């Protein structure tokens, strides 16, 4: 059997870094198990409703702050009215480690206080959008588990070209900050049946994004 060809770390745009195969299989299985637990509550996983009335094809559950298009709150008034669970310390530590790995420099005071866990089935997509509900320009950390997806990373001006398509495989890390913090990005396609057999997820894709919101309770 031929050896797998290593995929190199790459800077897709200034401040936007792809680190392939960053999570070990043990870490992937742990994340899958925790995501299944988070999806049960206190705020359940749901398809968020857009202001247009349409439901997103992606299923989402949140930690720290509850996200709904396009705002944050501690209470999930669109998903049962419960208060979201906090971001666990080990996940905060993973976020700091991710920033260090991506930028090859200490993460400083990076302390993510919100986690969005998105589940994509075989037909789910995510349109081009900016992560701009936060009051912080700290980097966004994104890790992938399960099926490979096409991740489209664009510019900070609009949803159109120029953009770069990157295949994110189970275990991959993508961090975007600095000049690329508010770049448009999305997921136009998931490739069913491409999940690693030992990652803990037989079908679909999990994407965990960590963010510093800069928000305070009122």
C-alpha cells in the first residue's frame, strides 16, 4: 500500500491559514462524542430560521452564546428558551492551541467565549457570509470532522470572486484573522462517503467554530 501524500500547511489569504490533519483521530472521536451530547441540550440542535423565513440546511447548536441570524444571546428564544451551556475549558484550550499552530506564534489572550457546532448532511450547504456579529476582531478557529467539504474562502468586499476553494478533510484546521477576519466564506458542497473510518462520524460533517465575541451580559 502506498503512503499517503502529506498535505502542506498553506496561507490561503493574509491571516487565513489551512493546517491539514491537525486533529488526531482520538481528538476527532472525542469531539464527535461531545457534539452529540451538546446536541441534546440544554439548547437542542436546530436549523436556524433566516429573516426571510427560510430554514438553513445546516443544523446548529451553540455554546457560550446562542447565535441566530444575525445576533447573539445567552437565551435560545428560537430553540426552546433555554440558556446555552458554557464553552468548556478544554475547548478554550484547543482554540488557543489552534491559533498557535496556525500562526506559529503564541495565542496571547485568545479566549473564545462562543462555539458554533454545525452539522452538514449530504445535501447541506452554507452560503457566502461574513462572521461579523462579534465585537471582536480576534481570529475565528474552525475544525472539521467527518465528510470532506469544499470550503470557499473569499474577499472582504463581496460574495463574488476572487475566492479560493479549499478541500477540508476530517481533522483539518482553518483559522482566519487579521486582514481576512471579515472575509466572506461558505460551504458550497459536502462530499458524502469521504469520512475517515475511525473519526467517530460515519456520515455527514461536523464543523466546530470558536470565536471571541467581545460581548458582555446586560
